[in-house]
């Protein structure tokens, strides 16, 4: 009786016959009959490293996702954040199961908001497509597997651009790393050309129809001649391995999470949700138990996939990939092992056949990636010129003499400085000499400045009950100790990403803590101050909504509202100020409801407001978002230790003044503003954002991820003029937040509430000072007096007490009203002294 044998027919690409003609050796890979090598793996490997190689990767899968919820669907499907992708961007990411294991790793190509291409691994096409279909329920999208229609070529290596440039109709410099262009003409064929790579070298991918791939393959090899070699899967694996790029089934699979595989950079746990997020969060919180490491074998033998890794006679993991590296001439490998053994330079053993061979854990990647950065390369071309120009000026500072001015004016063909500014209309010039005294000596200037400084009251000798936007909180002694260090005190404003890893990390930590404090998704590197931060948020909202109406409550700090008016006077924006409720001192909800409509870009609310009162934010949020406007909240960061966070309330943008976070009052500045928002608005944020990445050695590093600096390009049309950040003040705030911690914040907030309410109750008990509003307050409150507030404050100053803010200065209907602030610094004795002086008038 004969047995029946089931023969599975292997799939073949459209270039199969070409590969046979070129003498390729074939290998079954993921159900495909693919070329393993032509002239030999090592020769092909070296060709890519030194010149260029062409790969037939038509076995890869391509899936098109279209529809108005495409982005939303993919955002839930993958671990990376695609919300900030621009058209023609590519992003590397992973799909995970609910347990955190990897379905596949893939590339996402964005054509527009409603069309994306997903490039997936050959052996996973059916599985991946089924996974997408399974998870598309409730999304308005179409998913189409076009893998059978598309061929893909990859040309990789240092000469790849030079060769490919001969047959494309655009400059390949236009395609930056991890970007693509569609509709590119290659030999009369419309193709997609991208720049990613899987070898560690610069290179391109070409997507075309199956019937066109033979023509492109042949022409490239004809043009490239000895500089371009066909490359099989063997060398493709050794190349990607040296660069430590993962291979599904080896470094990642359904039982290996991205965190274990060292791919945490591509897992954005700050996203609202994605499949597998909960498991990956739990894994991170409990510390990752396994880690992918690199090792070098010191004994004989090659460590192959699946071999056991041992330490102290215990199996601690297994090899994922191992080779004798053609580039490095070393036997090296990757292994997934118990994290507690993963330190660099640790000795391990590999079970190679029946022997244990010694190995040492080394840095990864083994080979430094040679991906090309067009902008950086173009910049480097000009470096020699810059260096030569700098050699002319050998001194760091020389005062400009009259002769120097004449030389400079002559060089540009002008006769005077006035002629230099002829473009400025006469009516805008001063048209007279400055009203300055004659020059003084250095000693005379020093005495003059000291005389002026001595007119100031020493705050250290005063008990402060003044707030209104600047607050006398306790500053831990450690802050001055750290901020006085020269590396912080001098190099505080990085203009280049690589200038100072320490400074960049400080800014990154500031962003992270502000985001955590406000419960928002992302924060920038800091703003100039709270007022300008609020205005920048309004400009963001205008840019996001394309509307021109700003609603601002009159309970917002008057200084902030004045800055808003200044910024907007030439922006053709309508600013509507909504009055407050005379009974409770909060924004008048009915008037707000009448003011907000379909033309409203944003509503700016301060909480606690200028009067110190806590606003009814839930009702405000509902009104704002019902009209599809953005809710901007200006907050006192100290209050967030006890009040509901803006993120929980539903704010779109959060701003505030961080002076209270360890920064001294400083006679009004410099201060530091903060801004936090939802991640989908990231590219609308002004200023800069520092991000965490991995350097060429695989170590954690920090970089200026986003620098809008658009004022350099758009000038008067720029939406923002901020080009730096208050990094030294942000450092101070970071130290304060780190020192205080969660419980410290709660304690400060709690003491502010208790002490301010004690002072309030003591002052109103006699009836001489009366409450102005019924609203609940945090640390500031209004009281009405029978006396003029300036006179009250003068009397307090005689007792070395800095009194409250005279609210009548800004609100004419609130006569004889003082705004008092009580922070955690104030003692019962100090409060009782305040009450005694005020009651005794």
C-alpha cells in the first residue's frame, strides 16, 4: 500500500528565471524559493559594504489601508506613534499580540491622512493580513493585500545613489532617510522609491508592478557593471546582523516582546492605546526579565541560532543569530538572556555542539550604520569654508572702532550707519540722539548701579503675602547647590543636538515631569514665561483649527491678557473677554456659552484663576469641545498636587508659570513658562522638544527631536517667535520636582490650602475685612477693606510685611480690594502678625 506525499509548491518572484540564468543557489524561505547566493555570501557581503548590491525582495508583503479612519486604525494596530507622520514619511514599528509578543515588524508609508502602505515580512503575509482584518472591526477603512501584484528591489551600499540616479527623473537627495516618493519615472515606469535599508548601508527600495521588474533589474546591473552585484538572502542576513537589525523568527517572535528585543524606542507607551500596551506597560514596570545582547566568541566554533547560553553552569538564554562577521573578522552573535547577566564585559558560555565555548558580552551594534543624512552631509561640505573664515578672526572679542565701522560700511557700499537703516520708515525711527549722559569710568558705573540696587527692599527681611502670579514658595537648598555647577550655569541653551548630553537630559526630564504633572502626553523644552506661553498656546489653536476667534476669561491674569492683546493686534484675530460671576468670582458660564461658537479657535481659562478661585472646569470643557474649539488651561503647577489635573479634565493645551517650582522671585524674572499638550498637536508646538534615542553604540542618548525655529524661514509670517528656552530655570524646576516628588507636592499644596484658609478666617472674623466672592479658593483670596489698599500695604511694610495686591489697579469695580497669598512658607505666627496689623488700622 503506497503512501501519499503532500508536496507544497514554493512561491517564486517574477525574477526567478533571471536568478537561474545568473547561477544562483536557491533556498526555501517563508514558503518562497529564493536565491541564497550567486558568487558566494562573503563576496556579496563585501560588495554591499564597499560598493553596492541589488536584492530581489519581491517576496515581501505589501498591504494598502485606505479610508477616513486609516490613521486611527493603524495607531491602534502598531506600537509606534504615527500621528505626527507627514506625507511621504516612513516609520518603523511593530504589531503586537495582547500579551506583548510580536506579530511582525513592519514599515508604514504615509501617502496622506487616508492612505497608508504597510510593508510586512514575507513569511508572515497571510498571518499579518488576517490579524489586520480581525482588528478592523468598527473602523471605516478598506484593507487590501497587494503583495501578489508588487515586486520590490533594494539597492544598498555606498555607491547605490550614484548608480540609481542614472535611471530616475528626480534628484535622489530629495528623498531623505525614512522618506519616499511615489510616481517616480524609472525607464518610463511609474514607481515608488524609498530610502530605508536593511543592511546598515545607505540605499533605496523600488516598488513596481511584477511585469516591470525584469526591465529595471537588468538595466541597473547594466549601468552598475562591476560596482553593482546581485545579492542573495545569505549576505542580506549577515549584513543586517552586523548592524543588529532584527529578523522575525530570530530576534522577535510571538514569544519575544519588543522590550526584550531592545526595541523599546519603537514602543510609545504614552499613546492612548494600542494592542498589547497593557502587557508591555506591566513588563516595563516589573522590569524586563530578558534582554537581547551581543557577544564575541573567544573559543572555536560559530554560535548558531538556538544554541544555549550558559552562566555558572545554568542555561540563561539562547542564541538568536550567530556568524563569523565578514566585516569585523570575528565570531559574534546575538542572544536573548536573563537580564541579570546582561552587563557589558560579562563572561558567558555558548553550547556549540557538545562543547562549551567562552564568549564575552560586547556593545551593539557590531557595525556602525552608514545611513546617509542629506542635510548633515550638505552642512559638512561647507565646514572647511567656515573653519577657514573663523581663522581670520583670531580673537574672541575686540571692541569695534570707528575705523572698523568704516571698513564694514565700505565693504557693502554704504557711507553711514543711517544709510544702513533706510528701509525703516522715518516715522518709526527715534530721529534724535539718545538721552544719555557722557561716558563714565568703570568705578563710577559700579557705584551708580549699587546706589540704585540699594533702593530695593531686601525680600529676605520681609514676610511675603503678595502673589498675583509670582509666589514666595520654599526653595530647597539642593537647588542652588546643583544649579551653581559650571556645567549647568554656563552651557544652558543648547543650539546643537550634540552640544551637551547632560543638558539635553535635564530638558528631557523637565518635559517628562511637566507631562506627568499635567497628565498630558507631551511637553516642550520650556517657554519664556507663563504669559507668553498662554499666547503661544492661542496661536497653536489658531493654526490647528484655522479659526480666528479667541475667548479669554476676565479671571485670567490681567498681564497675560495684555500680552495676548499685544501679540494679536496685527494677526487679524478677534479676542472676546468673558466677564466673571460677581457672586462666586469664577467665569460666567452663561456668558461663556453665548460667546463660544463655530468660529472659536480656543478658550483660555486660568485655574485657579487670578482671584485664587477654583473654576468650574467640567462645564467649561463641555461648552468648548461641543463647539470643536480647543480648551487652553493656564495652571499653577503647585495646585496640581491636590487639584484635578488638566489632562483628566480634558484640556487640549496646558500652560503656566513654573517660577513657583524652585525659582526665586528675582524682582520679576527671568522666569520659565511651560507648555504641555496632546501628542497629535506636537508639530504645532513652538520652541523645541528633546527626545530620547539610541546612539551608534546602542546606548541611551538625547537629541533635539523637534526645533521649529520657523521664524528663520517664514520671518514675519511665522506663527511663533520663540527660538530658545529658559533651560537654566527649567533645570531649577526639574530639580524641585524631583526633590519634592509626588508626596512632597501634595504636602505643599495641602499646607497652602490650610494656611490660606486659616488666614482668611482670621481676617474676616471681626467683620472689618469682608469676603468678595463665595467661590472656593486654593492659596489666594480677595478681601474688601474700608481703607485704601495702598495705605494698608504701607502700614504692613512698616512691620516688614509685604501685603497683598491692590486689585483695583486692574479691576476698577473692585475698589479697596486686596488679593492676599499664603504659601507653605508662612507660619502661624507670621499670619497672626498680618492679622494683628491689618485689624489694628
